[in-house]
C-alpha cells in the first residue's frame, strides 16, 4: 500500500495524542519516532510530523552541508563528556533583582557556526551559507549534528521492535558548546567582579571599564562580537524552554530581546512512556 503524503504540524496541546490513539485503535502497523523536539508517526494510513519549532528547508540543506564537510575532513570526533558542559553561568543574582539597573552585553556573533569554521571543520562556502540563515535556523542546522531518535515499530499498542539512533556527529555539536563556554570563561576572568552571567554566547556585566579588553580577546580568538546596553531583565520558564527577556538600547530606541534555551518536552515523553508501558498490563 502506498504511504500517504507527510503532514507537518506544531507539537502542541494534545494533537499528537489523538493521532497515537487513532493508530492504536486501527491495530495496523505503524512506526513512532521520538527525537529531541519532534514526534513522527509513519504508516500507510497516517504520516505526520509534529515539530516543536518550524524550521526552513534551508536549515536542513545547511545541516547536510555541515555533515558532509565533517565527513570530508576525516577528523575523529572529539571525546567530550556532555555532563560537564555548561550553556550558561550566573554570578550571585542580587544585582539583577533590581531590573532597572543598566547592564552591558557582549555577544559572540554566530558562535557555534564560527567554532566549526575557525577549527577547520567546515568549509568557507558552508560558513557563508550559515551566516545567511536567521539565527534560529542557524542554531538548528548545527543542532542537527546531535540529533537522537527513539524508534518504535508498532501494531496497535504492541511494540514489534525498538531501536535508538544517535548521530555519529553528536560530539562535534558538543565541541561547539565546549569551545564557546571556554571563551565565555576567559571573558569572565577579565570582567572579574563586574561579571553577572553568560547565556550560551553572550556575556552580561555591570560597568563597562573592561569591555574593550573582552572585545579584543574575542577578536584574538578569531570571532566577531557586538556590544549593547540593556535594561529590565526578567527570567521565566515553561514546559518548552527557559528564557530571559530584556530591553536593548538601539539607535531607533529600546528593542525587546528574548534569549531562550529549549527544554525537551517532558510532558510528551511522559505520555509516550505511559502509552508504551500499558502494553504489559
């Protein structure tokens, strides 16, 4: 039987649950895929991709270019303990409790993309393609290096076979995280007591007396950066992400900014695990 055309949908509310229950009710074969930010159901009668975030086709194209470049280098993936990696670090947050304080920020531009390029892991052509992507798609393209997928071949609610697929390029993504954090730590050392926090590739601090030294260090390491003045910070979290919001001064006036780190959707995983556990009841 010919498989139906795949439909794409955002992963939200209970939409994926209804489709899983429908597949269970048929008793027919289907395959369930669960990756970090997606749930995919494939069968002859149902073919749908639930995505936590929508990505452009260009993000997938550039992701494939990155993997091809890595393969062509012949380099052995680095040995990195992902449990030791840090995506952010905060000094004691007393200063941030008064959000009216003026805070300064230096961002490394396209940090992960430039880690790959400055270390000879991707070509200049791929680097240029990455720079043309919106930030969200650029991060997604690099994140594809570390994608992990759990696969369940099903009949109704019976698991016929199960497997896990993890990309052999995963440690190259961790390499980007590690090198960016190392540079953030060097910047923190220069700032001393003025350091407030860093968030992936951006460092925030009070007093700009050492800002020029931080910018010079980043340039010496082979990266470009931007300098901004910020106000009114807030921190929040929900089931999908942790995020900081603040206002940045620009020539046109104050600009609202939002920094986020995605959370793997634990509610989705709990439902899927409960769905599968009931097999043995």
